[in-house]
C-alpha cells in the first residue's frame, strides 16, 4: 500500500466521506481511514449518521408509522386490516439492509474515485503524519500527507447516575437495535434524539415517558413551534415531564428504577428499558498524540478558525468535532466540501446562518434562520405570518393536518429572517425557505412564486400571504 497522499481524511461519516470524494473529484490523491464496523466486524462506512443515527432512525420511524396507521387510522379510509402484528427483528433487518445499501454506495463511490480506504484506528502524530492501527491491533504503520482532515465525529455522553449496560439502561445506538417493544420505556433527555426515539417506540406500543431536566421544551426551537410540538406529542400519548432531573437509575432483575427530582420533590419510576439521550461529545480521545499539540477546548472540541483550520498548519477539523455550528450531518457535509475545495485553492465558505435544522419526529419540525424569541431579544423590528397545515387541501386529502408554518420577516424591508415549520414533510418543505433566504428573498417574493396546488408547500405561500396582508 502506498504511504504518501495529498490528503488523509480521518473518519468516513458524512463530513469525512463527502470531503474525501470532493478531494478526489478535484484531482487530489486521498486516503480515508475509519474504524466503524458492524456487529459482525464488517466494514460499515457512513459513521453515526448512517449506522446509528438519522438514517436508522428514519427507517424505523417509517415502519412505526405504517404500524400505527394499520392499527388506528385505517377505518376512516374504508379499509379494514385484521390481526396486525409487529415483527421487530424483521423491522430491524429492513433498517439494517437500508444501512448496508447506503454504506455500500459510499464504498462504491470511494472505489470509483480511487480513494484508498483503510479500516483502522488513526492517530495524528503531527501535521504531516498519521499512525494507523488495524482493528485486530496487528502492527501499526505510518502514512504521510500534505493535508489532514479530522472528521472522527461524536459519541453519546455518559451519565454517571445512569450507567449503560445495554440491557436495561441503553444508549442511543442500542435504542435503534432492540429486539422487542418495551412495555414501559423512559428516556432521559427530550432533545432531538430523545424525541426521535420516543416517536418510534411510542408508535410501536411502548408507554413512553421523557424525563427532561430543563423547564423549557426545545429551547433552541422557535417557542411557538415548540408549544405546538408539545401539544401534538402529548396528544399522541408521549408523556413529557419537564424540569425532571434524573439522579439515579438502578437495574433490578427485570426492570429499571429511575429516580428523578422536580419542583415537587423526588420521584421513582419503574420501567422495562431506560434510554440515555443526554447529548453527544466529540470523538477526540486518542485522536492526536500529545506531542502533536492539537489544540482542544476544555470539553474536547477541536479549536478551529472560521475556515475549519486547526492550530496545526495543513490540519483541518470538520463536523461534530468542532463547536462551529450544530452537530448535524449536513453541516459536516458542507464543511467537508468547503475544506476539500479550500485545499484545491477554491474559497467557497459555509453559510452557517442558513443551516436548516430538522427533527425527524412525526410530524417533523424544520427551521432555518432566526427564531422569534432571538429576534425580539435583539430588538429587531419584525412581522410574522402563520398558516395552519390543515389549511392546505393536500394535508386534508392525505389526512395529516397537524402543524403550522411560520414566517418571520423584517418589518420595514420585508426580508425573510426565519422560517419555522411543524408538519408532515417539514424537512422537505424547508428547502424552499433555505433557497429563498440564500437569495435574500422578501415575503413578497414567496407570494409571487407560484406554488403547485394542492401541495403542502402551499402552507408556506399561505403564511407569506398573511404577512403581506399585514404589511
Ligand atoms: P441534546 O443536547 O439535544 O438533548 C439532551 C437533553 O438531555 C437536554 O435537553 C438536557 O437538558 C437533557 N438532560 C441532560 N442530563 C439530564 C438528566 N440528568 N436528567 C434529565 N435530562 C437531562 O442532545 P441529543 O438529543 O442527545 O442530541 C445530540 C446532538 O446530536 C445534538 O446536537 C443534536 O442536534 C444532534 N442530532 C441531530 C439530529 C438531527 O439533526 N435530526 C439527529 C440526532 C442528533
């Protein structure tokens, strides 16, 4: 194997694989090193996002939605289904096969672009050298490159009061690999991951209780949308206990006892499974040798400048490793492309202001730009238009009427400052808002844009029209 490259990428998650492929497209000689393997020890490119995150979660949620439809919502369609049952191992097999297909597509793309893929654990020795140790820990070797891109991702944060055993107290990866529906399930953390997992298991029949330390719900989301989400989720049967800080979790022979504190004192819950979904931390442990002097902050995030450059010349860090932007796959992908192009002499920076956020629950939540509370805190002069999803003929026809679209524009200039959606296909609908805002569109521009009828996107048009009538 050759040992000298233009670029070495450490990590083959969305940030790493997109960076490696873009580097290759720009004529650079690339090696990409990744140590993820599946339960059988086989290569599985794609990182957390593919193997134990978004894709796995969306695949299971889709199955759960079908199960719920068959169980509860078919009669109004005039369809009767009898003896509907759920086969979790088959559901997991479908999810795994989707993951495998997508992972193979990355491997095929690596082969097509002549990227050298190495399944190993990589360690940065200095700004030019990377040590690689095969997973069977046989002899290490050293590779050299002119540029090194760190993209080793993140992993779940442990909670010392709820130690993971992956039988009763499980992490977010195991929560996507259960072999049966727990009768009673508690989830610590009502953040993005907690809510996405709750949406799956609640639909499959688990009594699901979310314990969230914060008093406010989805504090980074526009609070009008968060209130709507809270109402919809609780109507769906999710039990959301806010201001509930978990202080201990003990497993018995068949159940877990979770203790938490809220304003009323200390409470105990007995559940069949407990998922810990209390955030993620960057994978920087052992990523660099001490002598490399890679600068990290006190929480282990790699220190970078606005161009994703670390303190070591020629070494970049992207994706979940840094605090520049949220831990979301498409942020990593954009940074991967940006760094690859930077190395090739093209300057095409990421517009962090317009990164869309998505929560893949049902209904979905998606937004771009500023929230109403942030704009009011900044003293901006704003106007707001909202439109219910139920106001669109499409939503009525498909029977998914929950949710709303909210557009915030500058009161004087009419330039759109934020778009917030809760509803079916919100993750798809937000693309129009991102594009509009990339072109500094006004709400008038949205009004003048012809939307196909009947579509869910007509709710965006409806919200823009409401703004116009106030302007
Ligand atoms: P999070 O920080 O969004 O939520 C964790 C929650 O756990 C917090 O609200 C916190 O208050 C709560 N918590 C912590 N300790 C607690 C305790 N002892 N008792 C009760 N509650 C406690 O983290 P997450 O949901 O794990 O997600 C991690 C990261 O991954 C986030 O940055 C998220 O945006 C990202 N992510 C994004 C997507 C997506 O874009 N769809 C999907 C998955 C993950």
